[in-house]
């Protein structure tokens, strides 16, 4: 009898532990899907104009460049680069989204489909919706030569398909930027199993944060190293410098530490913020671009009623 009771108690304890582990695992996955990396009061510079380095070989996938944030130096450019992709996986780029007075970073991820990335035109197949640069066929990746710089001597799996290309250089989603919303299909893609950036991508971003010439305060939106042939490769013949800044760059009035939002952001609603933070919106810096017409009109109406 005592032995049966022990087995019953052991079974109950074991079941509770397994249930706890499962719940924690599910919570971690959900948070990763909707989490916000960082938020600031200063908008990112426009995306610079640059060429794509040639693809190093089969299995490499292009990950476009983006503006990342450093609390000491502000925005810095993470060069676009080629990385060896997990077989069958595609890269959904991260993006900046403006809501509730702050610019919040939504990290990118690897998954079976390309999800929502703010409607940002990163170029090279990432025109704002989906990905037109290539596709997996079995265990091999086929490149669309219409938008990918591929040498058929090194890479034989190629095809050509026209992709609409525009010159919009805006680097964030939301009022004053690209006002795009995710579709039901993109939301479904976001719920698929996916993984965060590869270690080589994180190392690439860290290396960029150590290079002063990649900070917007130094390059004024036109980085010397705009793209690299391989992740972490900041020297050599396969580097591409920006041919131009996306738009005129204007230095912000706030220092990076003043601009950084230290408040607790809601994971379910990045635009939601606590009451003390709302007063800080009076010092929100607009991005380096002209305000949208709707914003100008609202400003004129407000002045007319004062």
C-alpha cells in the first residue's frame, strides 16, 4: 500500500514538473515571436544606396543591411551580407516600427516562409512584401538572377523572374514612414516554428558596432562599408560602399542615452507605455526625412486653432 502511494505521489510530482517545463517553453516561444528588441525616441536614418556583392557560392542567402542601435553612439549600419542559410529556411528581416511615440526594433528570424518586415524595401528581393530573390527546391536553393548578383560559374541553380523594384528608402514602419500592416498570411507565417539570427549574424552585428565609421554620426547615412561578401568580413575585395545616403541626414538634438527608452514596453503592444513615459513624447525626434503630408496638415490645423 505504501509503495503504491509513493508511486502515485511520484507520478503527480513528475507530471507537474513536466507541465511547468512545457508552459515555460511555450511562453518563451511566444515571447520570441512578438518580443520587441529595443525602443528609442529618435527615428533611424533612411536606407543607403549600395550594390550587392557577388554570391560566394551555393547555399548562401542574402540578409539585407539595417540600422541597429547603440546606447553610446546611436544608430550604426550593419552591412548587408551573405550567410549560409539553414536548409529549407528563409530570412525575415527585422524592422523599426513607430508607435506610441517610440521607434521599436522587431528582430528578424529564420522560418519556412518570409513573414512581415514592416513593408520596408530592403532591396535585392526584399521589396516590402515577401521575398523574390530565390526559393528552395528540395535541399537546394535557386537564385533569381533578376535581383541577385550570382555568377553562374559558381552557382548553377538559377532562374530569372521579374520583380518590381522601387526607390523608397524609408527605414521604418508607422506614421511618417511606411504605413503597411501585416496580412493574415504573414501573421500565420509568424506563428510558424522559427529561429533567431544565427551566431554568425550576431557576431557580424557586434563587429559592426565596434566600427566607428559605421555610425550615422560619422557617416551621415552613407556608410563606407554598406555590404560584405560574407558575414564578419570587413576587409577585402568584396566590400561595397554606399553610393549615396537614402536621404539628407540631420544630426538629432538628443544624445543616444537621452533618446533611449528605458521604460517597460508591453510585448503584446509595443506602442503601449506607462504614464510617466508619455511626457517624454514632447522630445521625440523625427527621422531624417520630410514629414508626411498628413502630419503637415494636422500641424497646420493645430496652429490655426491655437
